[in-house]
C-alpha cells in the first residue's frame, strides 16, 4: 500500500514530499498508509505523449485526511468506487488507482475490489 505523509499537529495528509504541513506549518510529517480512497471524478486523455497508451484513463481520488491524487485508473473503475493507490517498483512506472478489496462480511473496503 502507498504511504502518505501526515501532520502530527493537525492530521492533514499529503502524497507529495513536503517539509512542512500545508495547513498549519508544522514540521515532522510522518509516513502513514494511505488506506482506501473514493474515486471522485474520471476522465480520458485521447492525445498522449509517446509511450502512453490512448485513451489514458485518469481518476481523481480522495483519501482520509484531505489527501487527493490524480492517477491512472484501472479499467472498469468509475466515480464512487473504492480504490487504493498502487505504486509500481520500477522506475518510470506511474502510480495507478486499483480496486479496493471488500470484506463482504463487514461490508467495508480493505484493499483490492469494489465497495
């Protein structure tokens, strides 16, 4: 699972490396698991640079603590779906939003299928 940075003072989270919290200015942001997010919007880019397949589906997903990210979206995902952010190990491979699993007994997302 992807890590986010969390402010020790106000709890705001960000996916991007920061020295200080964007909300309160506190130092010492701590790494945390990003958890499960919700796809807020979906778009497709039809004119792409070399090496990027078209259409390139992108999704805006929001996570706990006000962290949001735009990333490649796995086929079949739509607005309202539960997702996790997957970051490949290989250099040059962009992160992507993939389905979050659902524990059917508890009806809560865990980390890879729809809610």
